[in-house]
C-alpha cells in the first residue's frame, strides 16, 4: 500500500512539474525575442524560436517567429538561409502582416548578397503584384528597373546646401 501512495505522490509531483514548465506561446516567444536582442545568445534564440514553431505553428506569433529567424540568419551572414526562411514564411503564412516585407527582403538579399539578379527582379515584381498598396511596393517599383546597376548611376544625390 505504501508503494502505491508513493507512486501516486510521485505521479502528482511529475504532473505538477510538467504543467508548470509549459509556457504559453506569448511567454516562449518573448523569451526568444529577448535572446535574439543579445548577439551572444542568438543560438539560444534560434532554438527557442524553432521550439515555438514546433509547438505552436498556428499561433498568431508564428509568422513573427519565422521573420525573427530570418533576421537572425542575416545577422549570422547566412543569406541563403534567410531567403529560405522568408520563403517558408510566405509559403505557410501568405496572408500575414510580414508577407510584403518577407517578399521584399528576398529580392533585396538576392540582389545585394547573392547576386541572383533574375530572382531579385522576380521577387520585386511579386511585391508589386501581390502587395500593391504596401509602402514596399513603391520601393520595389523604384528598385526593379535598376536591379544590378550601381546606385551612382541611378540615385540622384543632392549636394549639401552651400553657405553664402
């Protein structure tokens, strides 16, 4: 009989500890976001964000978690990984608030870091086509005809006003 009571007590303690360790989606995301803000804990942030996405793929914060993962990949210099994460965001959460920015960032990274000018053009065009009212569509319209050209050729720089 004592072993049965011990077993039940142990089971209750284990259940209590497990339920206490369960974090809400908001708590887990907040921890990951805090870790991402510190460049010395980016790996921890990646683990937490991946855990968040595994546990809560349908949560409203899931697109933000993917966006944060893409930003971390950029910080780490993994531009191909960043593009893959932005593409995943668009594939899984095409109607989210971060979609226009994700599409724009694919174009920007492809042009500036990967040298894939065809994909950059296609991606800028997708921003224009899919998110025509976005502020980023205006930027994409300006950048699209100039993909691959040095800014000195197409950006009009203003000289500083001269003192009389």
